C-alpha cells in the first residue's frame, strides 16, 4: 500500500485546488476521481473574483457583464456582473492538469469505496492507499461524508441543454423566476457563443409532480422566451447541488470536506465553483501548515476560517431558501417579493 501525505477524493474544482496547493509545497498527494475525466454538469458561470483566476487551457465561451433577472410577468431587472461562461469539462480538466503538473498523482476511473478502519487510508476501485490526511471533495453526494456517517444533504435537481442556433443576449446571463417552469428555483440562459447557450433550470426536489426534464422542455417550448429557443438541443444533462447550507461539521479528525460535499454552494443561486476554489485554497494552506508542524490538530483551523468567509452569506441565503420553501413561491408571491429573494436586488441585502 502506497503512503501519501494527502489523499484527495474527487477531481472537481475543490479537489484539484486542495491537491495542487499541497503538492506545490512539496507534499505527496494522491487524487482519486470516480470518472474517466471531469464531466460535472454545469452552466459554467465563474465569477471574476480575486480568488479565481481562470486556468490556462480552459475554454472560455463568453464574457458576462450583466445579469438580467425576469419576474413571472417578464418585466426584468438588470445588474452589472463580471464573469465568464466556461466549458466546464475543460475548466475542471485544466485545474486537474495544474494539479498534475505540481506533482499530484491522479487516478482516473478510481472511485473511493471505503475508508480503512484505522481512518488513515482509503480503498478505491483498483487499490488502496494510506494518507495522513484525507479530503472529501467528492461533490453533493459525497461518498466520503456518507462513510463518516454524515447525513445526505438537501438538494435542488437541475437539467440543462446546450442549445445551438438560438437567439441569445450578448454578454448577458438571463435568470427567469416562474413557478410554472422552475418551482422553488429558477431557469437560466447562459450564452456560450453568439447563437448558442446553456439553457437549464433547477427545482427543489419536493416541488411539483413533473420531472425536471419535463419542466425544462416546457420552458423551452412554451414559455415567453420559447420563440428564441427553437434551435438544436444538444448535450442534455442532469445534476444536483446542495441547498442546505454548510454542514454542521466539515473537518472531522484527519478528514476534511471541501466544496459541495460540505454544502458550500449557495442555497439560492446554486453557484458553487468560486466557493469550492476558495475553500480548496484554505484547506490546502491549512494542510501544508499542519504537515509542516507535524500537528494534525491544526486542521481544525480550516473549518473556522471557512466559516469566517462563507457562513454569513450562506446563512442569509439559507434563510431566503427557507422562506421560499415555506411560501411555495407561487408566481403572485414571486412577482411581489422577488427583490427580497434574489441577490441582484438591494432588498435582498437589507
Ligand atoms: C446543472 C448545474 C449547473 C450549475 N451551474 C453552475 C454555475 O454556472 N456556476 C457555479 O458556480 N456553480 C454551478 N453549479 C454548481 C457547481 O457545479 C458546484 O457547486 C461545483 O462543481 C462544486 O465543486 P466541487 O469540486 O465541490 O464538486 P464537483 O464539481 O461536483 O466535483 C466532485 C468530483 O468528485 C467526483 N466523485 C464523486 N464521487 C466520487 C468517489 N466516490 N470517488 C472519487 N471521486 C468521486 C465526481 O466525479 C466529481 O468529479 C451547477 C450545478 C449544476 C448541477
């Protein structure tokens, strides 16, 4: 059994960031990925914040300078925004490549299957390895978290097409609130080029009787914007994201959870890439410090630091989510109270 300083489970943005940070400092790192390559379902919007530099070799599909948010009656509100739509597989693969170039040993097609009984090793398809520290960056349905006995998270389920040959708004991400199409969440159009876009929606799992696929097809063929969306449907995908906010604990002994596995996506917007990378950097630096000092009790600082950074905004968003779930968000309520529920309105922050 090979020994590593760090074993990271999951080669998404969180995992690659943690792995790269520790490997750059000279520590031995194994990263396990369940799939043969990175293919997380995503619209690919990455905010241009100080913590996120786009990796080289990542395909940028469009620049976003504005978010347009539609009320159910299709009146809208514009807000300046600064970010990119990326091709998500190329983004994740570029981050994984950076990790590999820093010395990370990546095993594709190697899902984690168990933690060793002594807690300092992992079993995965094709082998086992021991590590002083284990990071679960394995997404919303984290196997690492379930092996620790932690509960499943509340989720929104999402579906998305990449539509080609359609009418998009340049540099604009469009967000649609309408309970007929996206009960409990919203629909989106993220341009991926002059005449193509990722068009999708999320629903909270308890709402509605139709499937998420039915809702998306209805949005594309029946909604007020259907006349713009009549192009070719490609790349259908479904996925889920956590909407329950931060887990109660996400650093348990020598095991740390980072990104969606710890509930770091925003419960209202669903955005989780920036937070996954931010927390990945914090986790990586904390791990380096603990290894340098040969003191794993220092790992507990990770959870405290992340809470300082993310707890306030995620708690606010979680309150809004609770409010939305209680009211059921029929269109009359959304029409009147959307500004209190959506981040681009000043009322959200009041
Ligand atoms: C349809 C959809 C659209 C979205 N759009 C956006 C958006 O535009 N912008 C945004 O910021 N966020 C978006 N999100 C959320 C975003 O995708 C996540 O918050 C983000 O990917 C979290 O990163 P992560 O590294 O924590 O997890 P993930 O990106 O989910 O990575 C986890 C990795 O772990 C691997 N894995 C899982 N189980 C195992 C196992 N047992 N062993 C080994 N590996 C395993 C998975 O294969 C995956 O590669 C969207 C989500 C969905 C579902």
